[in-house]
C-alpha cells in the first residue's frame, strides 16, 4: 500500500511520469503510435484465444482498442491536424467501424479478427509498408 501511495504522489507531482516513457520524446511519433497499436492488437489476439475462461480480459482488450481508436478519432477530427482531409476521414470512419464491430463482438455475433486486421493494416502504414487505408 505504501508503494501505491508513493506512486500516486509521484504522479501528482510529475503528471507526465504516469503516461509517458522516459525515451518517448526521443522516438518518432509514428514509432510510438505503432507500439500502441501493436500492444492493443496483441492483447486482442491473446484475450480472444482465452475468451471462454477470461471474458473480462477480452472486454478490457476491446475497451483498450476502442480507447486507442477514440483518441485517434479525436486527433484527426481536430482542426489542427495536418493529415490530408481524405485520410482523416478514412481514419475517422475506421474508428466508427471499430466502435460498431466491438459491440458485435461483445454481443457474441462477431470475432475480433476484423479489428486485428484493421489494426495490422494501420501498423503496416505506420511502418511505411502500405495498407493503412
């Protein structure tokens, strides 16, 4: 408990410490975005395999994935975003698609496969390998 309290105080004193990696400013933004998609995609895949024995973990992975897409959607919807408007619209559409498909997965009428495919395409795009749209 003492460690948690110390952590909370540390995060209050240094708010960025709880949300960023120390080397994040040295890494290109595309690399950071790639890592975020890689983590959430791996989590989707792993929790899908164990969905019958640990459904709450799948729900958390879906929530994390949707949170990532929500953050991306807010960014591309902002007036200061410098991506081409067509790409911004496509990325926002993928957020909407992910939101709808996530509901279907939770209802049991769909799998996570398409969400993993979409994330993988975005990761290829971030690596400059095409297939992001």
